[in-house]
C-alpha cells in the first residue's frame, strides 16, 4: 500500500493500540490521515485518536464500514463478539477485517 492508494482504513476502537497503528501507517506514508476512520464509545478515546492521527471519527461501526476497505477490530476481547455482531450484516465481501484483540481465536 502506498500513500497514492485510495485504500481507506478504519478502526473499531480508538484506544492506544489503534492509535499506535494508525500513527505508524501515516508516519511511514502508507496512507494519509484523510484515509483513516475510527469509532469508539469513549469520547476521550475518539478525541485523542483524532488529534494524534488526523482521522475522521464516525458514529458507529456500521457507518465505519460504509467508508473503509480495511477494518481493524481494536476493542477489548470481552466485547469483541458484541461489536462484531453490530456490523456483521453490513460487512461487504471485498472488505478485509483484521483483529488485534488479544487472545481471541479465529473461530471465536
């Protein structure tokens, strides 16, 4: 992926791990901040992510899916099933989903 790419990346969960990944993508010129999107239930996490990455913040995972090609699931493992269920019906065939939730197996 290079910065001229139109690939858009989204994060469900905008905490420290998501922020670190997003900052790395931008710093390495893999994407621009205009290609980053995120949602989070925490106002504080959303604002910190926006300030540190320049990303667009959206209201919910379904809205996030409408805007991205790659979706990072960066939520706590215990809420991953609930979060995944909230957007599963809106997932498109060509979207890549990557989980960074610790200890969650593929079958889960």
